[in-house]
C-alpha cells in the first residue's frame, strides 16, 4: 500500500509543479495589476513562483519519508530528521536567494535546518 502512496505523492508533486506552472502561475504572473511587494511586481512574481514550487518540494519530502517507512522502518527517526533538515535547508536557500535576503522566513528555515541536524548528531 505504501508503494502506491509513494508513487501517488511523487506524481502529485510533479503535477503540482508542471501543471501549476503552466495553467496557473504563468497566466497569473502575466497580469499587469499584481500588487507590488516591496515596491516591485518583479518581487511579487518571484515570491509567487518560489512559494508554489516549495509546496512541491514539501510533497517530495513526504515521498522520502514514505520510502524510509516502507524500506527501513527501524530508521524512520533518522529519515525524519534528515529529510526535515534537507527540506528546510533548501527552503532557506531558496527563500534567501529568491528574496535577496529580504524574506523574513529564511532565518527560521535555517534555524529548523540547524537544530534538526544537530539533534540527529547529539
């Protein structure tokens, strides 16, 4: 049963990114009357696109956890900590880079990354 959940969750993430980009994000970002975040519609477009695709990344992180549960349930704690550290680390890098350090979430993403990774090793 978990194999079906793994494949479905993976496919859901792919469909979310690919179809969402094509059918929702591109048409939405083509609008000329988007609000300006920090005085720029370019920043608004960047935030919308990054947030949309980070959602897919969260879905794929669940795929990693389901794979760990299916194939090595005795190490689920390590899989959970590792997946969380990687997921939030990528989120920190993407939110920092995408906002040029101005998005308030990146330090929190980084905090989750570091504390989760440290809790694995300590």
